């Protein structure tokens, strides 16, 4: 879950301005849209830890994250209007930070001791960030070959599905070390 959410975030952060530029936005406007994505992500820093901490099962929140990402990617795919692009940035901003906050909170929720939390967090972040580094690179290679963002966005939607499945599997276990 951690690695896939990081892959999604870094790929979106890297390529969203170029996607928007290719859809007709100026570079300055595309940069402002990236700022909108970052601004929209802020509320999830406060909301998600509270929601996650109050629940015994995270599946509804994992599905919410899925819906935010998929909604954002669909808006990016189906319309090049300024309103669709703005909605896409808002949904993707909410989704990226909700997923990050969920992954960070799950480390302590799914372990019993600080040593377990450290072990799980260290492993997940080490492997996760290595996985995440491939997203922007491979997306750029794919775009360079096809000169289209459609397949890249569809693949990112598949990664969202994989992230969701991983989150649901994590949610099924009460503790990681049980």
C-alpha cells in the first residue's frame, strides 16, 4: 500500500503539469493547477488520522481513497475543460494525501509495540520508495513512445486498484505480526 501510494503521488506530481499542458493549458496555468492539487491535499492531513483512528476497520476509507483517485483520473481523461481539470486536481490532491495519511497511520494501528511499528515502517518505506521511483520514469518512457497520456493514466488507474486491494488485505488482519 505504501509503495503504490507513493508511486501514484510522485508520478502525478511529476507529470500532471505536462498532461495539462498537452491538454491546452499554458505552463503557468498547469503550474497553478499543480498548486491547487497540493492545496486540496491539506485537509486530509487533519481529517484522515482522526477517521482512521476511530475505526476498527478501514475498508470504507480505503474505498473512499479509491473513489477519489479514480474520479480524478476520469476527469483528466474525459474532458479538457478548465473545470474538469480543476476537479481532477482537487480529487487527486485529496486522494494522494488520504492514501499517504492512511499508510502512515496503518503502521501504528497494525502493530502492538514501538519496535514492531519501526520494523514495519522501515520495511514498507524502504521498499515503497524504491517502487515509487519507477513510476515517473516508466510513465515518461511510455509517453515518449506513444505521445499520449491515455495509456499512462489507465495504468495509474490499475495501480489504484492494486493499492486498494493491498489496503483491503491489510485491513483484514488485526495485527501485522499475528
